[in-house]
C-alpha cells in the first residue's frame, strides 16, 4: 500500500490546507481548556462512583481505561477526518476551524447517544467472557481486542488509508471469540462468536459503503436535474469561499456527519469501558444503581407477567434439575428445548425474589451485586432467543410481556454513566483535532482525478449523514470512513470526473484486509494475554 502523507500536499499558499485563519491562534488554548475541564469532571465522577467499591485495582483500571480511551482517540483522528474533507476542499471552512467544529459536534453526538450500538456490538462476544469479565480470560479479552484495534487503526492511518474503526473492532471481537473457543478444553460447551449477530453487523458494514457510493451518485445526478446552478458543480475559484447558500449546505452536512459519527462510533468505546468497569470494580458498576425511583416496582410487575406468560408454554412432565445451567446452555448454543421454558421461568422467579427483598437496586449488598448482575444479564440474553430470534413461538400478548420484561432487565445491566460519555466524547473530539490531515488529503485529493466540487461534497455528506443516523437508530455500527469515502467516489463516477484507481485499489485492499488482519492480531494477542492474566 502506498503511503499517502501530508508531505504530498501542494505547498502553495492557496491550497485549502494552508490557508491562513485565526482559528490556529486559539486552537491550543481551546484544546487545553477542554482537556482540563473534561478530565476534572471525569475524575470527580469516577471517584464518586468508586466510593461503593470494596477493592480497586488502580493500576489495572487506569491502564485499561487509558487503552480504551486511546482507541476512541485514534478513532477520532482516523475516521472523523472524512467529515471535514469536503468543507476544507470546497473552502467552506478554514481547515483548523473545520476540525475544531467537527470535534465539537462529535462531542455532542457522543453525549446524546442512546447506547444501543454499544451493547449491540458487545453481543458479538462470548457470553461467558462477559459474565466473567473480571476473570483472567475476561481481562485478556478486553486488552486483546482493544490493542488489536489500535494497532490496525494506527497502521492504516500512517498510510493515509480511510479504513474503518468499526470494521477493525468487529474483527478484533471475532478474533477474541475464536481464540476463546480454540483454548477451551475439548468437549466443553464454550461459546465462540455469536454468528447471527456477527452476520447482521457484517451486512451493515458491507452494505453501507455500497449505499454510500450508489446513493451519492444518484443524488448528484438528481441535483443536476433539479438545481441548475453551474456554481454548484464548478471547482472552487482560488481561495474564495463558495456562495453563501452552498456554504451553508456544506457546513450543515459536515455538522450532521460529525454529530452522527459521534453518536454511532463513540458508543463502541462506551461499551468497552463498561466491560472494563464491570470486570474490575463490579461492586460499583455491575448494576445500574440510579434507575427510575419506581424501577423495582415496575420490575416486579413485569417479572410476574412474564412468569405467567412462560407458564402457558411449559409442557407437562418436563423436569429441570439445574435451571441456571439449562438457560446458560440455551444462550451459548442459541437453541431452545422443552426444558428451557420451565428453566427460564424458574430462573426469573428466583432472581426476582432475590431482588424484591431490597427497596432499591442501590440497596443490594456489595457481595451480591456481581451475582445478581450476571443472573439478570443471562436472563436478558435468554429473552433475546424469544423476542429477537423467535425460538419459542408465542401469542402477541405473551410476547409483549416478554419484551416488556426484557426492557426492565436491560435497564438494570445495560447502562452508561454520564462521565463515561464525557470521557469518550473528549477522546473522540480531541482525536479529531489532532491527526486529521493524512485522511483528509486522501479523501480530498486522491480519490477523484479532478477537484472536489461543492455539489459532490454536499451529495456525499448528505448520504453519509442519513446513513449513519439511520444505523444509529437501528443499533447497528457502520463505518463513517467507508460511507463517506465511497460517497465521494460515487460522485466522481457520476460526474464523469474519473477515479484514481491506485487510491481506490488501496482503499479496497484496506477494506478487504481489515477483517482478517484484525481477527488474526486479536487471536494472537488473546492467546498471549491468557498467559499473563
């Protein structure tokens, strides 16, 4: 793969990366202010949450959080550069100001995200590693997948290649799952990768670049039919900004892509940080200690309803000796037997009776928190087999009871504290402001044979913004890099501008190699880490 570095950029002052502006004067002070304020809040909130912890492995916790935030930092300067390439090369915004602007809206996107993507991508991991994330295998999992993702991201960034952080992380998770299965003793029911979930995520990563290419090309052609303003499809003249209305459109789309990227990609770091916190300090983070004040009453009501609903499907004469083992095997193997139904019913009843003995989740004794969390989490994974995979056919009313209880279960175990969002937002936003040039040059100069026009930039970013926001709503991870860079290529093809096939070939190679490379790196690292932890 050829190295595409900023040194290849033209050195003349009229180049969009070299235009002078006042943003550079206050870039470093702003950088320092955000860093100090953000880290101060994160430190305060983390210390407050850790007051309930029994024992804190400070060195291990600090190292794990540093690596997790490092992944988001690299993600910021690797992926988010795509969002600013179009506004920089159309001179809609000065380069440094565009990067600060994008970093800010990445920050906001992370803070307002739902968390659905975070837990969707973690569902790829073997369930026993999640349940035992504080064990040696759990710690090996976290460190292996994070380091593998960072290594591949840094390598492709150094070469200036717009590869996908989402793609990399998924590959790393698959590599860990395969290694976990490989190291398991023969004959054990150790799970590897959740291939049904991997297929859904893989399809979203595979289809999104095709959507970016195709829809961006179509949108540009439609724009040419409906908006017959030649200025929209002309190259920027000198270093003058575009007409105001075009500039407004391009800034709006850059803002939308940045916000959507923060909302989607930022969640991956959140999920990984929650795994670290649950594993290392379970007494503080295993259960959501601050749900709605009426949560326990709603939980008990939903539990009673789902027990009644499941009872309708219990077949006579079916005996269960170990309900927890039966449910665990069903989750690991993604199967449902006649014994699974009464086992799950008993499991829910027992867990609800245990939780109901306390006035709030916060009152659960610290020595029980880990066990209660694992029980509730495992029940939630079993419920997926009913309401997501339909392995137990149920009437609509009974299925509604299952779905309602599933939401209550997820509320207790799948949560993200505000300080985690702030920490990830800072890492992603600051990453955007630091290492953006290499990828910007590739997107702005190396994909098409002609200069990026206003219309091309707007079409590519509108499609990217809508695609990423839609995926976020569905809880699916997509690649900002793949969607936007393929969108730029689509507009070049539709415009007859021609493509620089050497760059396209390198991008395709990075796309094709990312999954197997990250799988291999994570596999090897997990095997090594198992000898350490």
